[in-house]
C-alpha cells in the first residue's frame, strides 16, 4: 500500500513538473520572440543612424572640395 502511494505521489510530482516545464518553455519562447523583435528594431535604428552619418560625411566632403 505504501509503495502504491509513493508511486502515485511520484507520478503527480512528475506531471506537475512537466506542466511547469511546458509553461516555462512557452514563456521562454515568448521572451525569445520579444528579444528578436527588439533586436530587429534596434538593428533598424542603428542602420538608419549609420546611413545618416555617412550621408552627412559625404555632404561635408563634397562641400570642402
């Protein structure tokens, strides 16, 4: 009887742990997607600033000739 109760407890713990793991995995995937979006946005902003700085530098070079 004790062995059956211990097994039932172990199975419940395993189910609970699996459910927590699935939830954590889903949350991790959501966070990963948010990071990807933010990284893309940051890359866009950095590239825009680089392009702007390069255009300004080219204009200054043209103006100094």
